[in-house]
């Protein structure tokens, strides 16, 4: 079965919407050799093994062998599944086989990544390479420049042009010009191998609704807050849903600020015409809380939303206790397979015709699971060449899809992004219909989901079926990002103070927001709440974000 199956529309849509820019070849897929951005590893090895080849080519990249090189990598796991370590991941095994490098992975316990990261730094026992995990650059509190100055990681500016030509080429040719600065620190240092997407990946989080209930009740897709209330009310009264809507645990959707953005504010820090603001202290936030409290009192919001874990949410969605949730369509779609199709509503607005100006944004650079080389690495040149592999065709095909003939086969078709042609694949039953590995576990075991490579999320994610693709595309297309803050970085001094401030802010805010929504604190106390937030120095945190934004614009 094709990866896209019945959704050939998606292949055509992806190809049609790709903009024209520059050419990166895909050897063996109909592209001329002249289009290849740099020689592939296979071509280099062929030249080296030919009778005409001399012992050294004079090219440092070609002459550097990875055979027998050993590297240690500290790396959080994507998420916990059947595959508990990268040692068990077939893609990582194949990478080692292809390059001759020996990788030793060190995995911190799930949920303890930050603590273990800090303990590792304090112990001065560094691995060769550090992977950031889901926290991305936020793992480096105070910014990456600080960790260079402190002797933790090394700048790569001088090494990448020689030992990672494919990575550099990808930055300069695949990434939009205005986003290329995201790869560099405020001091102009390149300090990591980031995942690169040839397009803005679709939003992966938003409002998800049981489609069968919408159809059975003859309801329209909700868009306005009033329409959402009507849908939730009918779920409660006519479908017997005890908890029609499950909200995020802290009462705020931290990804896209769903419901909150109807008032033109973000869920956290956002910017308006270059001025940074903090959503949960704006006057409009009180109106949001009033609506959430009203819905809570009417029994439209799950009474225990603040304590629900994934298993509880799955059980509630699949058994008819709940009909609406703010979550990932890939995850909830898997839950609901065989129960009901899911759909998304529009981004909630106060009046018909309004459009939300803030949402989850996936930039072409993916800071999550980026890889940095430490000062403890005795062979940084080899580490750089190893990390370059994911930006070659051989490398990104392996990371994205697994092994040809085993987890996928080429279709002979291609898709073009920014003038660059890439091959399309169809997954085998090993990936899609494996009785021992449900699709989310298959992602963990047979391919790499995110990391140091050119990432094809739309094509390479086997959980992204037609239903989920339509939802994610709608979540991307139906809101703007004018209020979003780009990938800024706090400096060392700011970062230390910011972390202290936001730790106390988050603790107080989470408690107060839940109290407002659940009605144990009156909204008459909202002004006092804002004053308390100011006493906890939220305005200083805003000023740090403002300074970081201005530095970003000046990069």
C-alpha cells in the first residue's frame, strides 16, 4: 500500500504548492547529476576505491574515514514506546553499518532530561555529542553562546564547510533566506546540527472532535465561540458526554492558544508590531477565563482536566465520555481508529469572518533534537562528518523512511519543493501493518522521527493518513502567525534571571488559572492576580524577551 494510499491528492497538493528556488539533485530519481549540491558519499567512496585514485585525494572530507570511530551521544528518547533505546532502532543501526562508526547512546530517564542534563554538566563528564530533545535550544539556558564560552560545546563555523558540506548546502539552499539566521547564535556562531524541513510542516496540535457525533446531530463545523458552546452542549445533552471537552492540564493551550486567541492575545509571550507582551496578564485574558469558568460550571469542560494523563484521555475519547480535545491529530487519530473519524473545528473566534493571528509555527529549522559537539570530543572532524550524513540523499532517505526493500519501496514518483526534486515512497507492511509494532512504535523502531537530517514529515510520517493530513493542513492554513515571536535567544545574564522568574511565575499562574476556571477563585480577584504577577517580575521577563527579539532582528 502506498504511503499516501488513497490520498494521492496530497502528493499533488504538495507538488503544486511547492515554490521555486534552487536545485538539489536526487540521483537515481530522474535528476541530472549536475543538480546534486555536492558529491554523495557513495560517489566519493567509488572514486577512492578506483584504480586511478591516489592514497589521498587532497580533499579533507574525502580523506577522513569514519571506520572504527567511536562516538558517545547523550540523547533523550522521542517518546517512550516498545523501543526504549536508540541501540534498538534499525535506522541508527544502519547508519553505523553504512559509515563504519560505532555509536554509544546515553539516554536520560523520561521526564528527567533537564535535571540529568544539568547533572551531566556539573559532573564535567561530557559525551562527544549532546542532543537537546524536545526542549530544543531551551535546554541551553542563557543561550548557546554561553555554553561555548563555558567550554561545553564547540563552534562549528570552521569545521562545517570542510567536513559537513551537505549540511551547509542545505542551510543555504533549502531554507528560506529570512530563516537562515535561525541556525546561528546572536554572536554568529553555528553550534548545532538542526533538522531541516524543505517546507513549513503542518501544525500538529489543535481542536479535535468526534466527527460521527457532529454528523449524527446534524451540526455544522464550529468556528465561533457561540458555535463551540452549542456543539459541547449537544454532546452533553444528546450524546451523554459526561466531559464534553478536555482542556490542557493548566487551562491554557500552550501550542496555539486555542480559545484564548479569539481575543487577539497569545498563550504566553507574543509580539505586537515588535513589542513583546505576555498573554496571561492582558485584560482580554480575564474574558477568556470568564468563558472557561462559564463552560466549566455548565459541565461542558471535564471536571478533572487538570489531572488527566494520556491513558485517561484516550479512554474518555474512545468510550464516549468526551467528544472534543486539544491534542495531536496523529495521536488521537490512532486512538479513534475503528471508533470514529475525527475532525477539527475552525480556530475559535468571537464573530464570523474574524481570523486568528497566532498559532503553532514549525520553522524550517527544527531545534528539537538538535546535535551539538562537546569540548570532550577528541575527533570533532569525524563527529561533524558523521552528522553531515543526514543531509545527503542516502542519509535522509534512511532516517526518514528506514531501509529500502524492507520498510519502504520507491514509487518512481517525485515531489518538488523550492525547485528541488525528492523521491516518494510507499511503506511496506512492516511499517504500516505490523502486528507486533503499532504505527507509533514502528516510528520509534524502524526509522528516525526527528533529528540531524532533512526531514520529510508530510511524506515520512506513517501516522499521517489522509484524515490527519487534512486536519493538520487546516490547522496550518486557517490561522496567521503575525503575533508569533521568532526563534530568539536570551543571553547568559538574561537567561539565568529569566529562568528564576518564570519558574515562580509558572507555578503561581498555573494555580491561579485553574482556580479561576474551576470557580474556587473569583474573577473579581483578576486585578490582584495581575499585580501578583508583576510582583513576581513578569515585566522583567517581558523586557528580556524584548531585548532578545531586537537582537534577533539585528542578526
